[in-house]
């Protein structure tokens, strides 16, 4: 089919800037050519609106063009006359191929027409029709299945009594895993019938990092002309969408997911309710979730398709209609045109499939993609703590002890294999592996980091094959273990089992694990369970297990018991699933801590492209967009090309900022006021001369910069060191005469309070005569203030970058990643190894994100002060965004930089006046 040309004008809520028109035009072309796009548009240039109007204009035009082309081809085939000619066989073969092609066109056209009719019918009624008759049928079926369930339980109880076994309650019987059939016999059961020719209409999947960003994107859609016609659905987690108060109040995402699945299975009977004071009581529980009803979900899905709604509006509608927004949104995905979803839902294959996301032939747009490679690696890297291992082992051991006689031999076989695997992991991180305490296993060097009171934590880096060999688990069929856990739902049943008796499994980390006897604690557990039930019948009191004494020293922190909530077996399952990946794509990091609580095991993904392969190869087009996408080569080489894309499909687009060059003042400064070199390398940044010079620079800057100054430091530890030194040396007192000093909190719940006070001080000091001219905020690169927080206008008149935030070169994970890139990715343009390029990129991506907090719109202005002699290197300046790098002033002496700053702000204040 012929390619569409972009329109001369795009529908936009207001007259667009030239760079926005260029952005939309290039986006339209890439989507039409089925390309892979890397789009960079600085923050404040209206990137979200450009994405919306460009992509949805293409979707509208392409859908119309595609349908008209199908109609034309069908009509042409009907008017074609047959002319066999001399070679009748070739002509017949060709005619048959053409007929088959036309049949597919007709079929596709029919599906499109059915879809249009369905949507048209929805729009005509504009409200949910209450299907009371269907609801009544649903209720009758539910009652029928309740009766069948009770009959089944009665039969089981009678058989159990006849065999002399204990009689289990109805709820406890539901904890038993069903008889598990042979994997080989059931492997092909999946769906030859799974294929559904009607996968819905052509879709655009838009994903971003946070739910707040997704809601903001939906609000932008509502402002455009597409808000009335385009069918938009937002997907989110149960934690964000659940309207069942009994479930949502659990707070923890894992517990909410488990409880939701329990209710779907129609569990009923009595449940143990845990009060705030620790007491327990039995409460009747109804069967199933009242918000999970087929007719209600279909009605909610219809309403979601008729009106663009964000997550909060979906929750309000779900509460009003007594239907589940989480599943209602999934029902609506098939007929939607724009699906808005978080990173994890799209990038994690299991979550993607469970959400009904079909990649084939559709478009994916990933916004805020500057850290996409790291995000993919983090999603598919799996961390398992010692406590999770101990908790999962204890739960599964107790489960097998309790129900072993009722489980089939095949169930017992797999449960014992899972216990054996966990036992091997506990031995490894407890220092009891085949290699003992000498960790020379694997392909990379060993690292030891200082622990508490002189103790050390030792890590070893293992290839997957080496890990399996050294833990003696290489004879296990990991694929079948994962398949068993998924099909039997043993992890969910284990969670229900722990809830039924205790609600949590408490593992004391200071006790030496007796891993040689998996069921050693079972009798104690069952005895405790019986004692607890007996006590509850007499009085409402909580029996706490005795906590072993912990020897305290002046320097050693007391180790508290770790409460493993939910089903820790789920985390073990994710670790097992990770081991199924290509052995070259990941490593296993085993850490033996100074105490058991500090021990852990982690699967580290080295090749994110392996999990982006399906997205690249199945989607019609993939767009990654962000404010700072440099270096573009990282996305081209490590994401698209490594995932199997052809180089000809990759297109790049970058635009300048809407802010004129005279409204920014970037300065790279090498020396301070007393000519001390600003050297913030790890070896010299603690030097008192350097710290004193930094204090002088900040004091001088705060005298000429009005409003807010945000100072980014490389780490929380260094921020603490700088603040303590400034406090004792009197720098904080001098700064406080001009700016009120704030510090970035480590706790997230304190962030809003600090930001609010910071902004309030800037506003109040803008017009007073007290001497204060604003606020100074000491922040951390990569912390809570360096991404997602906007310091626009007076809140960020100057951004100060102290040093270059290079990551720790001694990190075993970083070393392994660099070695992997050196072996598998081509060197950079200057011949520099790919690992070294990656190391540089980590630093400057963090720098660019931090300095991008200021200058948020066309009329904004700010200065950017880069404090370190290394910023004067040409390579450092080139790594900055183009709209900044071309205006950088390289100043060796402080006097020159101070003069530029003073002149810049005097001119801005005079212009404002």
C-alpha cells in the first residue's frame, strides 16, 4: 500500500512552535514507514502534546487510508476478468493466490466494519444498560457452584474420615494443590484455539514511568480535539485501581494482589482478622469479590471506551457502578485505540500477556525513556534476601508436613525439588557452598565491602551455568519447576496457608539456619499454632514468640526479626524464571553478609535488549522519547540493533529548546575565588581546601542570584560530609544571611514538606527587605530532587553541579556490565571500548537530568554552574544537551564567572522592571 504524507497542519490546542511542528511531522513519517524512532525534545517544549497530536493524527489518517485501500482492492478484484492465456496452470495458480489475498482483505474489512458498528452502538446509548436478568443468572450460577463446592468438601471429609486421617475444614481443603498432570501431556493443551483473529483495532501503547505522569498525559489528551473521538484506556496496578475497601486497605501491593486472586477463586468461610493491638478474631467472609461480576465489568468497559478518563476518574466510576476498574480496563483494551500504561506492564512479558497487550502490528511509544535500558535491566533483575529464602523454605516445609499425606506423588516430587533448590541457595549465602568461604567462583573478581564493626560483606559473581553447577542444582529441570509453580498456584496457596494459621512467618535472622533439616521447625510451628488457637478461644491476646538475645556493642546495630509477609515463594519463582534466560545475558551475584540479614542472592541482567526483542520485532513501530536522549548511540546500538532490528529502520530526531540562548547562562568553572582548583574526584573531594573553596563559591553565588538555588552533590554521604563541614566552619551561617538553607531528605514522606517550605521561602523573600533573597537547596544527583521535580521560574534561578557523579568503579555489578559490553557491543566512534562509553554515559545522563530541573518554559531563565575542572574538557561539554552546550562559557578564574553571573541577573531584573 502507498505511504501517507504528513498533513500540512496538525490539530493542536494552540498555535504550535516550529519545533513542535517538526516533531509531529517526523513522528508521522516514522510511524507510517514502520520505523524505530529516537526522539529528543527538551523539557518545556511541549513534548507530550506533540506526541499526542502527531501520533493520533497518524492513527486517524492511517486507519481511514487503510480501510479505503482495502475497499479499493476488493472492488478491483471483483471487476477483474480472467484471461488464462496459453499457460493455464500458471494462470490458475496466480488466480488462486489472488483469491486468497482478496479473501484476507475481505475478512479484515469485515472485522473493521464490525468494530465500527460496535463502537457506534456504544456511542448511541452513552450509558450502561443494567442487565438485571444477566445479573440474576450470574447469581444463580454462583449459588450452584457454592452448592457443588460444599458437596465436594463433604465427600472429601467423608473419605478422609474413612481413611483415619484428620478432617480438614472447607477453607483448609482449598489450600491443597490439585493433582498435577504430566507436563509433557499437558504441554500442548495450550491453545491451538488461543488464536483470535479479531485482536481489535490498530493501537498505540503509550507508557511512562509513574502513574502521575500517565494521568497528566491523559489530561493532555482531554485538552485536544481527540478527547472526544479517540478510545483511551488507562492500565494501572491493583493498588491504584482497587475499589474493594477490604482489599485496598491492606496497603502492601503483594498482599493486595494475593487477596484479589483469593477472592476470584471464590474462597469463603472464616478468615482471621488481625487487630491493631495484635489480637485476632474470626470473621465470616463471603464468596468472591462483589465488584468482580461479568456484566458489571462489561458495562464499565463500555463506559471507559466512551469517555477519556484518568486513573482517579476510573476509580470513582468503578465505585459508583460497583464494578472493578482493574479488570474493567483490561476488558476495554481490545476495542481501545490508545492504551496508557506504566513501564512494567509493557516491558515484563508475563504482565503484558496477563493484561491482554498484543504487540503484533501495533505501535509502542515509550516516554521519559532516558533510563529505559536501566529500567529494563531492573525489571528483569531479581533480588532475594536471606529472610525471603528462610521464610519461603519454612512455609513450604510446614505446608508439606501438614498436607504431605494428601498430596499426589508428583506434587510431592516438585515440592521437594523446590525445597532442595532453596536449601542450596541458603547454603551458598550462608557460606556453606562447595567452595566454602573462599569465593573464587565465576568469571569475575571478588569484592569485599566494609561491614559493621570491621566485618565484611563478600560477593561472588557467577555465570548461570557455574551457579547451577556449584549449588548442585544443575540436575533440576528449571523450566518444569517454573511451570509447576505457575500451573499449581502453589505460591498463592502458600500465602493463604500462612494467613490461615499465622498471617506471617517470623524468621529470626540471628539464629543459625539449620538448612540440613527442612522440616525441623514443623512440630514447633504446629504446636505454636495449636497453642495460639487455644489462647484465642479463652481471651483476645497475642502470643509473641520468644526473641533470642542479641549481644549489643557500642557500634553494632541490633538486628530485629524480619517478618516475611505474603508468599516469599513468589520472589523465588521470579529468580527461577530469570535462570531460564540465555546464560550469556545475566549473572548471579551471591553476597555473604556480616550477619544473615545482610546476605542475599541476585540475578543481574546484563543485556536488556534480550527482553526488548519481542517489542522491536513484533510491533509495527517503536518510539522512544525523552527530554535528554543523549547519547543516541546507546539506544541505537544497545537497544534497537541488539534486539534484532535492522539499522535502516532506526530514525533519529532532536530539536532545540524554545528558550532563547540569552535566557540561559551555563558556566564551566575550574577554579574558586582563591584560585584553588575545583577537583571533586573521589581522591580529592574530601580535601579541606576544596571544601573551603566550594563554600566561598556558594556564598558568592547566593549574593547575586535571586530566588532559589539548587545545588546537586554526587551522593548522600558526600552531602552529609559537606553540610557537616560547612556547619562547623561557619559557611552555613554565612549562607543563611542570604538564603534559607534546606536539605534533601532521605525519607520520601518528608519530601513534600521540604519542597513546600523551600517554595514558600522563595515567594515570601521575593518582596521583603529582611536581607534574605530566597532559598538554597542541597540535593543529591540521582536522588528524589534530580528527576520529576520542576524548579521553574524563581524556584530555580541557578542550578549548581558539584563534581561529576561517576558511579563506583569497584562495584562488581558495574565491572561485569562493562566487561559484557566490551565483548558484545562495538567500540565508540573514537575507538573507546563500549564499557568505558557506558561508564561515561551513566555520569552525564545523571548530570543532564539534574540541570534539566530548571528552565521549564519559553519565558523562563536560569544559570547553570558546573563546578569541576573536568567540565572544561571538550568531551564533557559535548555530552551536555545541544541547547546548553553551544552556550557554555568556559571560565578558569572565578572573577570572570562571577562577572557573567552578576551581569546576567542584573539584565533580567532590569528587563522585568
